C-alpha cells in the first residue's frame, strides 16, 4: 500500500492512500460506460439529422460539435470537479499534485494529452505498466504532470490535529489569537476535548483563564464557547496567512 505524505502549513503531517491499479481501472470503466451511452445518444441525434438533411457533409458538420464533449471528457471533468470524473467520484478518489495541493489546469492538460500514449495507442499497456512499476502508482501522464491519484475514502480526522473546521464565511472574534503557537493550540485543544468529554468544568475554567491571560481578553462567552471560538479563530487566521 503506497501512501502520500502531506505537510500542511501548520506542520501537521497527513497521510493519504494512493489508489492502486484495480480501483483506477474500475473508475476508467465507469467513465467509459458513460462515454458509450453518450455516443449512442449522438448516433440517435445523427439519425434524426439525416432525416432533415440529405447531404452527408451537412450531417457530419451538425453532429461534430455535439461529439466534442466526448473527446474532452476527462479534461473537462477533472477541471470542473477538482481532479475527479464521475468514475473517480463513485470510487472516492481524486487527482492531486504530488505535494498534496489541488491540481492546476496545466497539470490536467499534460495528463490528458499523455492519455494518447498511456491508454489509446498501446491499448492501455503503457499506462498499466507505468502504474505497476511506479512507487507512487503514477502512469506516464501523472509522472509528467507531477500528479498522483489518492483515495478519499478514509480521510484524516480533523480532531486528530490542531485543525478546526472553519466555514468560508466564518467571522473571527479574537484578532490576537496569532499570539499563540501551534504547540499552544495543540495543548489547548487536547485539554479542552478531554475536559469537555469528562464534564470537567473546573479544568475548562482554568484553561479558559490561562488562555485569556495570554490573549489579554475579558470575554463574556461561556468557557466552552470561548475555547471553541479561540480554536476556530486561530485556524481562520493561520489558514489565511
């Protein structure tokens, strides 16, 4: 089993499973079935057009634009759905850059162009062999584009790190939380969750007082609300930096 290690901006190491060849083939077949159904639809449209126009070139010219999405299916889907096609969505996998960052359109373009070598010219043999003999399970297109395919089935739980779920529209309360360090926040979070689970209100109060001393605040929030807000604010500001 291959894993991709990602180091976040907050120095938290995350491990993602790199998808093997079996799952990638299944995803490819799912996408192939979708394309097959699309081709059948295009043929039906072509038959309908033939009843309207008798000229062969006119028929072909009318059908050609409709067929274009099939040619660019992989490129379009990966671009629109952040490194996923329908097959990858169903198989819970995603294309990312080797450093774990989201793929850029240039990465996807390189991958798509090299499908010609990996899949079509040699009937998939090049792609299969390159995946089998690559440490990171990369086909030639992945190696050239600097991408890998990771599984999203077992995500690292945010509760295991100093990270907190923060909504895009979140508005922070304490602007000076950046006075805290990653080590401070990790200790605060661990103590906070242990105390909350055991209903240790004395520890929650002591922790809250300690944090308020560091931040020089005098909030009217309850202990749980205060500590939860501090954790989210810290993540908000550090993720934006």
